[in-house]
């Protein structure tokens, strides 16, 4: 018989390491060997998922190819070269990145998805700008706005995924990010139209959001007040 | 309307008992409330003999041969023929049972080496009913395999007798007196950790001499359940103090203790007839010493485990079931509502569950052929770690089921027992 040097428990012959602390069994007098019978067999029961998301994503991608092919052929037959179909193809590409790709990859990678979505949106807007002939608005307005939306989404996800941060602090920071996005949005539009920044309409949303953010931070730091609110709002 | 009966005493259909009503709507694709009981024999299991014994036992336990069906207002049980096929055991027991794949039966029998295990969907029965089924199956198996004649006890039923009417009754409806008691409590602390891979339940069993545990509990002036519950609460308190979230550090730590109601009412039903009691400490008031926890648990159990208190608790559930508005609501409306209630409230008021089936005493003829017993609980909706205990043959088997990777609680629990002078041997399903 072997004992775990950390936990002090006796280990059953089936245990190659302590199940409580993962310390391996190192008994020079009695090296571990596979026992004749383990308490549980090796075979695991596999439960097939009723909805195979990956298969569904592949199927959806195939379906998406149908309108893409249809518009491309129509455009090529009618105009002899690609014109309006580029818009549809670009939109389908965006839809693939936004909706289908997360199911296809089947892995939880929010930052990668946000980066891909930002990139696909920026590329689509660049395509629209290039196709419409006036490319100037893309680097001055569309690209910064897309980057602003992508960055704010990334920061929000980062904040929400921090397990150690209290929930209300997370809400407070997300509200501040939303306020900053609105201010950034108006600034970029102002810069594009007038060449100078004059915050007007965004203030109507920015101020309440900032105030709410402060309220949430205060509530998080006052347990009695929080408890009272929870008690009264309890369902 | 009188229910049509099969074979005289066995109705063609049954209403779900009061405790079982919540389980069918609450289950999901990945989760169902389940538990598992097993016996380890002295010799390897013969599947053919087991199948024969199973056929005989199922006739004696007719409620186990019902299937779950949807009615207009409630789920109900419908009698069916046949029996579920025996299965080879797996390394990840208590995976959510697909009733359709299991021939619509709500239990499954698995064997591995010398062990016979039965996994039950909780809508079918509780621990006591399940234990009776397993022991009767083991006794009948020994009869088929070795020609042994095992005398009947309160837990081993005579398979040559016809099922009795009181074994299929809904004892909740029979014994509830109507005056309910509020079920509201303060939400309890819940341990968190890294989620285990899907459909894998970590099982760690601690085997210890029952005598050592009983003597320790006696020396402290409490029952075995109170002693083990106090140790468990102490372990959760240790974890809670390290929790980075301040709000969680101030939540109560409570252990849910299932209570067999049969002993209060002399019921012999084989369906659900158990209640529960959440016992614990309120960490908002500070850190408790082990003696304080022990004292609190001992007196809470003494105060709360009375026929009157338990009746009021079950009456509250029965009153909800009898409420006209609830009854008149169609199932397709009621079902999501009940599921939502279960998700919000279910095990919100406890940090874990500790189910103690007590000591299993087998007839002398059976003892040399049964070497061990195990009891496993499936994890509830919210709490990732639960524990179950059963004693047999001078040993106590405490099994922890866990769906997080970190074995914080088991480690703290077993090392505490070792520090108290109780030797513990552990085994697990992890590789």
C-alpha cells in the first residue's frame, strides 16, 4: 500500500497518483503497476450532441454558396464582368465571418472572432468605397469607426471575462466604454464633416451612461445598500 | 376516474409523485437528476444470470417498469412491458440518461468485473427505493447464480410475492396535512472552479473504518451524519474564505441533507418519499470554529428534524401541486415555467448535498458474497460538488462527485478526517 506524501491518504492500488493533489506515487519498494481491475473501466460513455454545430455551419456555408454563385453568374452573364455582384459577395463573406465561422471553428475564442469580424467589416466597407468610386471616406471615417467598434468590443469582452472583478464593476466599465464609443463616434463624424470636434448629441447619452457607471461603482462598494437593493428586487 | 389496472394491483398509469414532478421539466440535454447505487460481489458478475434475476425483480418492483409520458397538464407514468438491457459499466457514470435509447426505462443496470450498479433517474425513486431494488436484485442474482435462499428483510423484498398497493402509493399526498411552511432561505455560497470536460464526472471515493468514524462522532457527542456534515461545512468555509469575490465570502455555507420520511410515517413506498434540510453557518457573522459548527449542526438537526416540521415542508410542495391555477395550466406552459423556477431556485439555498444512506445490514446468507457497497450522487444544477455515503461490512464509503477539475473539497474533507485520526483510503475514476 502507498500513501500520498502530501495528503496522508492511503491510495488504492489503482491510483498512479493521488486523486486529491495529483502527487505521483513513488514507492521504491513497490513501483506502481497497472492493477488487474480498476474501480471504473476505461471506456467512457459518449453522448452524441443532438445539434452538431459544426455540421450545421458547414451546411449553412454550402447554402450560402448558392446565392453567391447565382448572383455572380447573373452578373457575369448580364454585364460580362463583375459589377453589382461584388456587393452581395462581400455581404455574404461578412455573414460567413459573423455568423457561421464561430460555429465552424467550434472553439471559444472571442478575441479572434472580434478581430475577424472587424477585419471583414473593414474589408467590406473598403470594397464598397472602391466600387462606388469615392474612396476618401473609407480611411477618414469608415476605417476608424470600424476600429473603434472592434476595440471597444474587445475591451468589453476582456472586462466581462475577468472572473475576479465584481459584477457591478464590470457593468460600470462597460457603460464607460459605451460612453467613450459614443463620444468617439461623434468626434470622428465631426472631424470628417467639419474638420473640428464639437460634442453635442453624444453628450445626451454620454452623461447618463457616465452617471450610471458611477452609481454602479458606488453600489458595489456599499454592501448594505447592495443587499437592500437585492432584497427589494428579489424575485 | 379509476385507473385501469394491470395484473390486479398494478395500475396502467400513475401520476408522478409530488417530489418527482419537478424533475422531467427540469432536465436538459446535458443534465438530469440521477443517482447510482452499486454492490460489489465476491465473484465476477455473470450477465446472463443477472438478466434473469433482473426479469424476476422487475415483476416485484412494478413502478420501475413505467415510462414517462407527457399529458395535457402533467407528466405521467405509463406501464410498459419488457426490461432495459444490461450495459457494461463506463468510466464516466451518471451521464444523463437518454430515456429513448434506454428503452424508455428510467433506470439502467451496469456491470463491471464484480460490481453491479444501478443508475436511477430521480423521478422514479429515491435512495431508499433504489437501495431496496438493488439489494433485491443482488439477492435474486445470488439465488439464480448460486441457488442461495436469501431471507427477506425490510430492504430485500420477496420476489415470489405480488407487489403491494402501499409500495406504489404517493406518500406525500397521503401524509401531507396542508399547513405549509415557507421555503425561502438565504442563497448559499457555491464553490467554483475550472469546468470538467463535458459528460465527465470526477468520482473520488474515500473508504474508512466505520467504527473509527462512529467513535469519533460519539466522542464529540453527535451523530455520524452531524459529524460528517460539520466536517464538510468546515471544508466549504475554508474554501469560501479564499474566494476572491467579497460578496461570496459573506454568504451562508449550507449542506443539504436528504431525509427519509418513511421512518416518520411507516411508509413502505418504493417511490420518492424524502425531504431535505439545509443546515449550515452564516459566514456573514464571522469565521466559525469546528466546535461551533458541530454545535450548530447538532442543534439545528435536533430542532428541524421533527415530524411536524417535515410535514409542513412537504405540505408546502403538495399545496403548490394542488393549487388550481397550477393544475389548470397546460403542460407546455407549465413546463418551461417549472424549469425556470428550478434553475433559479433549485439548489440555490445549499452549497452542496450530503446524502447518507446509513449502514446496510445484509442477511447472514448474503454477507460472504457481497464485499462492498457504493452510493454516488449526480451533481445538481448549480453546485459542482456533492457527496454520498453508505456503510457496509465495517467500512464507510464516502463518494464525492464533481464536475470541476479542482478536488478542493474532497482533499480538505479527507485530510481533516486523517488529522482526526481516521485512516482513509482513496480511489477514483480519474486516469
